[in-house]
C-alpha cells in the first residue's frame, strides 16, 4: 500500500478540480466525519457514509470555496494509512486522518479544522 501515492492523487485531484479523480481515492462505503458535515447538512454526528453522500459534500465545498487550494504542511504515516496536515486557501489549517482499505482506498476519514470551516 503506497500511502504517499494515495495522498498525492487526492491532492492532485483537488488541484485539478477533478471530483472523479478525488472520488477514486475513496472506497464505495467510506465513513467520513467532519464538522463541515454538521454545518452543511445539519447532521449532529458529522458523519457521511458512502461515496454518493461524500461527493455531494465535496460539490458543496467547491461551491462555497471556488478558489479552493490545499498546501501540504505535514504528512505522517502508520501501517493502515496517514494523516495529512494542510493549509487551505482561506488560511485555515486542516488535518485529515485517513485509513485505507485492502485496495488502497480511503475507508475511514476524520477531518479536523483549526478554525470553524463551512
């Protein structure tokens, strides 16, 4: 499992604004949690399940931030995945903790933000 390649594909997909490329990084039954889910979808647990829900979430994110950019600050690994610390175009820092499945796709993701993020 090449965790660096996974993170690079994800970053490149966002840079290109290519949601198909971004979504190829996720398993079909991905479990995703973030405070942005609470604010965008009024889900108190902050969780989305499956690629269809996650894609809608990311589409909404691009609508809210048309100039979206991620600048990597740190990359940490473990046997099952990685954590990626990055700065957004608005100056907010985010940390995505990603667990990969046996096919090398993100199965569980937890996103953390330094400041409130919509």
